[in-house]
C-alpha cells in the first residue's frame, strides 16, 4: 500500500496508447475495471478494518472493566489486612481508614467500603447495643429471623442518607447472597454476590447492586481447611458497586460501543445493557464476545456494532466506484489518512491505559502508605520489591536498603527454616499457612535485633511472574503491655494485703461477695474461702442505715450514679458498731448490658465519725450560746428602750412648756444624757449583730447622694452650734444603686458625727463619687473630710478596733464608747466594701469607704453637683396638721402618757387601748386616721391585733397601722410588715420623727388603701 503523500505513478506506455481511440477505450475500460476492483477491494478492506477497530474497542472496554474490578479487589485486600490487624475495630477507626483511601479517585464507581461482622444469633443483642453506643441510636439488624449467624452492615464509608438507611441489613438474609458468603468464607478468596440492597425500600429500581466480599479471619488462629476457616471467621470486608456507575466511569475515559453484560455465557441472563453511541435497529454489523472473571464469577460481554460503527469515509466508499481513475490517488490518500486516525486513536487508548495503570498503582500506594502495619512485596525468589513507611520503621532500614534484599534476611535464624518450609507449602497450596492467615514468628531488624511479630501472606500473578505480599505486625509493644499488666496484677495483690482498706468484689448474678483478708477483719467475720453471700453482709448493717445503703446501690446499678458510695454502721463480732465508708463501681456487664460485677473498697471511719459527733455537739452548744446572747440583747434593748421612751418623751414635752433658764439647762442635760444612753444601746446592739454575723441587708434602689444630703441636714444643728460649715457634694454622673440605704445612712451618721465632734473650727465636707462603672456594677466612694484635731500615724491602725479611740486623753475629753468606727467597718464589710482613713495630726482627717453595687438605670444620674449647706438658723417646727383621731395601743402607762401628750402637741386627738384585744374592738367601733401599735402587749400582742384588724375591716376602712416598739433585734421590721403593719417606729420616739411619719401617712387621700396593699405579706 502506498504511503501517505505519494501518488500512483503512471507508466510511460500509457502516453502512447492514449493517442489511439482503441487505446482510449482500453484505458477507460481498464480504468472502470480498476475502479470496480478498487471499490470491491476497498469495501472489503474498510469492513475488515472497521471490524478490527470494533474488536479493539471491545477488548479495551473489557480490559478496563477487568482492571476496575481488580482495583476493587486490591482495595478489599488492604481493608482485610487493616481489619485483621485492628482488634478493637470501631466506627471512628473505620472512618479514618476508609477516608484516607480517597475511593472516589482511587476506585471510581465503587459505592463505598464496608465491614460486616459475623454475629452469632446469641450475640445479636450485645452487637446491637455496642453499635448504638458508637453513635447509631436507631441501629438494628434487619430483616428479622432466626439464623445461626447474621452478617449485618455495621460500618460503611462514605456515609449517605441511603447508606445510613441500609445499616443493620443482614447480607445473609437471602439464599443467593448467603451462598456467596459461604463460598468466600470457605475459600478465603474474593467472591462476587449480587442483589445487595443499598436502601430499605425494595421498590427503588436502583436498589440492587453487586458486591465483592473478602473474608477476614482471626489473627491468632491457624487456618488450613473449611472448618478452621469457619471458626476463625471475623466477618467480611465488602465493596458494593452498581454496574451503571462502573460503565459510566469507563465511558468517561473512552466512548464504548453498544454491549450487554450477561451472567455466565453469551446466552445467559442480561445483567446490564448499554446502548453506547451506536443505536442498532436491525441485525448488528459485527458481534464480539469477551469474558470477565471476578470474585469467582464469569460474566460475558457481548458487543454489537451497527452501520454507524463505520466512519464517514467507509460509508461513502460505494461512491468512489463512480469516480475516474484520476480520483483513485485521492481516495487512496483518504484511506491512508483514515489509517493514520486509527493509529492515533490506538496510541491515545494506550496512553489512557497507562494513566489508568498509574491510578491503580497510586491507589495501592495510598492504602499501603496509610496502613499502620508493615506491608512488603517480594518476587518469586523472595527479593523485596516494595516496602511501605511502616516497614521502614519496623525493620529499621530505608527502602533503598531493603529493595532487592532477600526477605529471609529479616527472619530470625531460629525461625528461618520453619518460615521457608511454610512459604513453600503456601505457594503450593498446602500446609497450615493459608492466604490471609497470620503466623507468629521471630523477626530480625536491619540492626540484628530480634523481635516478635505476626506475618500474613497473599500472592498475585503478573505478566513478569508471581509476587508475594506480606503484612507484618510488630508484637513488641503488645507483649510488653501484657507483661506490664501481669506485673500490675501482682502489685495489686501485694497492695491488697498491705492496705488498711478492705477490698470487695461482688458477683451480682450469683450474689457472692468476694473480699480481701482486711475486709473481713474489719467486722471479725470468718470467711476461709474469701467469699460470703451478699445477704449475710447486709444482715450486719444497722437497720437505720440499710435502706439508704440499698437505695444508693440500686441507683448505681440502674445508671443513675457514676459511682456507688455509702457510709453506714455495721456490727462487728464483739457487738460494737463500726462505721464503714463503702465505695465502688460497675466494671463488667453481661451480654444484655446488665451489671455483672462491682468492685470497691471499705474504709473504717469510726474514729472520724466520733470526732464529727464531738464537733457537732460543740458547734450546737456555741450556736445555742450565740442565740442566747442575741435573745438577751434583744430583751435588754426592749427593756431599756421602754423607760427611755418615757424619759426622752417627757423631756421633749417638758421642753415645750414655760421653764426658767436654770430648768431648761437641767432639762437639756437630761435630754443629752438620754440620747447618749440611747446611742450606747444602739451601738452595743449593732456591734453584737456584726460580731455574730447576723447583719440583715436590704436590697433596694437608693441615691447615696440624697442620703448624704439628708445626713448633713439632720446634723446641721450640731454643726451650727459649733459654728462649723457642713456641706455635701455629689460628683456629676454618679448613678443610683441597689443596696441597703439604712446601713449607708448609719455609716454616714457615724463618720459625719465623729467629724463634727472632733472639729473645733473650720468645716466638714462630704463627697459622693463613682470610681468606676463597668458591666452594670458601680464602685462608689464616699469621703468625709474635716479640719479637726487629726490622728497620729501610729494610732490610725487602732481606730477601727472595738472600744478603741486614738488615746486615753480623747476618751476623757470627747467621750464615747469607741464602737462607732468598729460598727462602721463591720457594716461596710457586710456590704462587700472597704473603709479607711488618712490623717495629719493638727491638720485634719479624711475618712472614706467604697463598695460595689448594681446600678439602677431607671433613675437618671446626677448631671450637676449640688451642695447642701447648713442653714443659718435651726429649722423651725412644721405647721400643725389638722386634727385627726389617732388610736394608741400601748400597755405601759408612762408610754401611753408620752404618746398622748406628743400627739396633742402635734395637733392630733388620741384614744388609748391598753392591750391588743381592746385595740381591735376600738378600731371596729371608731374610724381612725392612724393606729400606733405597740408590738409587745399582754393577752393579744401587736402582731396578732394587726392581723385581726386587717381581717375585720375592709380595705377602704382599714387605717395605716404604724409599729411602735422598743425591740431592736434583726428582722423586727420585716416581722412587723409581714404581720400587716404599714411602717415602723423605734422607741424612744422623737417628736420630729413622729411628726414626719404621721404627716406622710395622713397627707394623701386614699393612703389607707395604699398602706394595706403594701402591707400584704
């Protein structure tokens, strides 16, 4: 055949023949005959080449399918080695391994990679419980039925919704698949099964697929026959695939002709039909049959070609006959071009096959290099041709050092002969060594070190010969761990005999309690066998403690508590009761998840319990003493305030009468002395509360700046008498806070009162500022600065101690108990703050305290400073209120007279009830503006009388009820409000305080209703 680019040369004789007509006809005839022969020969040639090309395409598609299935088998072998070398295989480990294979790139068309364990029927419940505990709460084995062994889908990667629905599907639930499973189990080879469901819905047309299965045997059992292989079977690794996916993957690389995949021979059932790119309406032009063998199954590929399999040049060959002889060279050139195209296509196909081979090798390398066991390959002579990274680590040599070295060099001399004999039998199919079975031998590292290991062998044939693949597991660490466990067990036995605690082990199923020698020594029990029945132990437990012991034990057994712990009394042999602390936990459960064994200790805590009883008794005694002290102080406060109310009340009343100067001087001395005594009572009571830690704090919104102004106003008379300037300054932006305003006011009274007392000339300044505002919390600083006598530096640290002043001379000169600053310190610290002082002797002092409280954003902060100065003259009495009728409930005649006279001075009309019962009757008979109620009265006290009045009168008729009591204990104010009282007055009652209280509760119409609502408990 001419080569492209060269035409057919015309002989020289033809030029002479063309000059004759006959010669022209001859030439025409020859030309026509040549065209006819050329057409016939060209048509036959084109059909033959088309058929050759078709056969080439069919063989190429067959080879690609066979190569794809072989790649799946390689993945299964690697997965089987991984599963065999991983004793505690679980979902995370399988996910990590399968994800590292990158199946989408290394094994395209494969749905995924899974592992199905062999689950005997009696272990089915335990298997389901274990898989649910690993993160599949809905896992179950289906379809149900009674079979000796179940093969459920347990692990599968990658996960999808369809495949998650297939979890638990029993691959052995259908006879054909079960036969395939049994063939794989008995042969130890990869087996193909069909009819695998990928979803629970059997109606889904895409549900059926094929799967390659490879058995996984136990690493420690020798194999050699079907019976041994059945007993050693752990499960199967499997790779499901859909034929349309596999064919589509091959078609992406090269369009394939129409073909059908049949089971068995070419007349077998059709498994898959692919139209390809050639649609055939009639009989096919060419037919080619090829076989594919995978997993022990034979498939036939029947390829069919129609007219479209002929290229365009082939379909127009009949028209070439009409061309003249001059067109023959062009036709021949076109044929040569077509031949070139075919050759280029063949070269492209060869390149694609090389790429596919490279991908296959890459997949194997990915699996091998990610394995945590050594994987090596040798040729038939035993020379190493490949070693993965783990093999380098275990053998202690690089790949360059290993390549070409005989593998027997890495077997210890003591096992070389046995290994070589086993290898020969393995290659011949005889002996105990079988494909995938592990044998334990002594290996040898490159350095000469001998180490224990397990080796599993398999082989495969290649064009250049047979190759052997070995999986090697280094047992050094495992054996070291086992030895350490044995040593730990020995140490544990020694520890049991030497500890003071008793160790117990309870077999829940049979009710036997095993114990150490010390356990039975604690109670003096005879247990020669080291075991007794659990009921016998419980019979020794104190009957008062036994219910709690059983309750704690049941809570742990039911899973309500992580550990069991009980402290109880148990009777020893000598009759004494010993206190034991028992602790333990479940360490073993049966196949159904029920507790099987509990292990724990018993500690003798008798001495500790006796010490605790002693401490508890002492604490109760101390608490009783503290309560007695508080009760005594409360009684003394009441008994002292009652006569003081009469003394100071009469003093106030007497001061409003006409007196001589001498009488007024004496009266003022009586008033000052009474007030000093009252302050002393208050200080002692407050200090007692602080010392006992019984300070009760209220939490309400308050403006510390307003409190400072009130204190300055109330103490302004004292400052004016000494001609001192007294003012309060609030820094702009200082917010209101939520705290106890009464305690803040008390601290300010102490600090400002002290400043006035110790300042002879100059001024006293009160400053309120916010140091910080952060996260809704305000740090407030209150400062009291004076120009008084000052305090020596060495005396400043003593100021806040109880009953202490700067020195003895100040005590004689200024008087006082020395409790004011100690009380202030206790109150500030109860608010969570700090208090301090800076002072210079002869110059003045600055006392300050800070505390942190939540800000109240509902009240706008101060926008501008204000100063509350002392007025030029003492405040005058407020104008008298219009006459109102007031009921005074008081049993003490002196206090009755004081209250009545004060009310008359204030312009009110007063009625007196001598006890609570009379107060209730009078409140029902007469409408009063306010009731002043003493809390401590005979027969019916003020609390009960208030409750009866509230019950007897409607909301509109019931007047405000104001407590008027000499009690001073914590909670008295709250008790009064809870009983239904509207407000609280502490005896001795001062005229200005009484005036302000009455004006507040009688000022606004309808206040009675408001009062009752506020007083509801």
